[in-house]
C-alpha cells in the first residue's frame, strides 16, 4: 500500500487541527516503521523535515485582508487565486519524484482537496478537522478579526469549496460518529451531500504531555495552598471553547463558599480572566503538562468539539476529566469512567459535576488510573497509526 498525505500547512506538536493530528500520525507511523505512506507539507517531504527560508506570507495575508474593508469581493477572489497557485508549486517536487503513483491520497482541508484533486490515485480521501463546517468557521474567524463584509464573500466561496470537496471525495475519514454533530446541526445540506459516501471512523491519538516541574513547584509559584482542590483548563479563551461557561461555574461555586482554585493556561483573549486570586491565569505556555499535572481535575467545557487533542493529552497524565456532552467527548467518555460529562452549555451542571468530584476526591486516583490505562491501550501515536494503516488496508481491498 502506497499513500500520500498532503497538507498545505505546518506540522506542529501542539497547534491542534490537522497540524497536530498529522504530527502525531507521522510519529506513530515512524515508530511502526511504515515507509510506504509519504507526507508532503510545508515542513516535510517523506517525513523528513525540509529547510526553508523565512517568508512573509503571514504579513502579506494580514495586509491583504485589511484591504477587505474597501474591496471585500476582490480580496476574497484574489486570495483564493494566490492560494491555489502556491499549492500547485508545492506539489511539483512530489510529482517529479514519485511520478504521481499512489493507492490513495489523503487531504486534510476541503481547500487542499479542490486545489490539488488533479493528482492521480486509486482513491481520494478527505478529513476535515473543524467542529463545524470549514466555511462557517472561516466566516466566524474573518468576521471577528476583520469585517462582516469580507466574511460574507469568503463564506460563500468556501461553502462551494466544502460542498464540492465532500461530493468529490471517494472516502471520508473522521475520528468518531460524534465528530459529525456540528456538521449536521449547522449545515442543512450536509446529510444529502454525504449520503451513500464511504466513511471510515479512525479515532485520533497524541503523544503524552511532558512534565518539567512538579505540582509542588507550580502551586508554590502561584500561591496555591498545598491542600487546595485545583481545577485546570488549557486552551483558547473563547466562547466556542466554553471558557465563559467555566467562569460562570467558578462564580457559582465561590458564591456557595466552596474554596476551589482554577489554574488556567492559554492567552487571555478574546475573553479575560476573573478578578479573583483563586482564578489564576498563567498565559500561553510551552509546558501545559505542568499546569494540568498540578491540578486535581481537568475541565473541557467546549460548546462544540471535533475530537479534542487536549482531551487525549489529559488522559495521558492520568487526570480525571469533566467534559461537555458534545462531539468526540462523548466517544471518549464511553470508554472510561474517568471522563465525566456535563450538559453542554450548562454552567450550573458543570459546577455540580465539579462539586461531586470535589466531595468524593478519595476516588480521584482511581479515576486517573483508568484514564491513563485507556491512553496507553488506545490513544498513543503508535495505536493511532496502527488503526490508520489497518483501516486503509481494509478499505483498499473493497474498493
């Protein structure tokens, strides 16, 4: 079986989305010594890191998008054209080296699929990594960062791309059935678009979080009492991540005289932290494992989720988890009693779940052990890569 994985972005260990999904998959494939699946990204060819000069693509993109206030339609068209041209240039090296001969090619954005579907292969596979359809996520991002007019033109252009990509793909791969919730709930046409389509469900995996400092050192730095009960959160401070839900749950608990501490990692944007010494913002960090490990439980309160990397990372540290009843969270919660679900969007229910764990904290160690065992048995990069290879080998025998 000879396959190509294409992604027109960088591979990073903890960036989320296709970037970290593919980083972990490549790590697992290397450990399995699987040499017939090749990577072509901005960083890698065949799994070997490329050296490249620093470019000013991001600066150019920012300048271009700011002109969207004046020329929204023209900017949307021009950027789409440049993006496609750039990707075709990226592909030339691959075509020359491998003569375009693959059993499958796996794309990780709908844009990549449409721009590069000229590649010959037995099957073309598509995976998207957003909790809602990409065109809606792009619209939200551009509207928040730039302006609504530009967002409207991008949404329509990207919606057509999403539709064409899903219709044209031979196979779709998602981590779990639950990962599709956001698509069915927000895109009316999605059900008809994928009707009759071959879909594989391959749960993701991730490398274990590293720990560089002990819980005692971390707690002392932030004046957290050694015997305090600590809740951790790692991620964007954004409503879609449920950051505001966690804030309201904290206020609810404090108002009832429960003296819990909250250890929060991630840039405090766009939402700010609470003004209370028990709400501790550590900011962006390269070592999230230190803060998660210094807590008693980890909370993942997303309003919408796909198959969150940080959930798997929390499992790897053997931490009990409270997560919203949505998307991939539900899949993982069926596998272990150490993942407790609360009603999505309900801060009171989240607070009550935290309180239940707090009052029964003698069971924390056992719940954590179950999560760690699940990680070792199912969610390491090697287990992930093995599922991926076996799933595609089986697929190729029936197509």
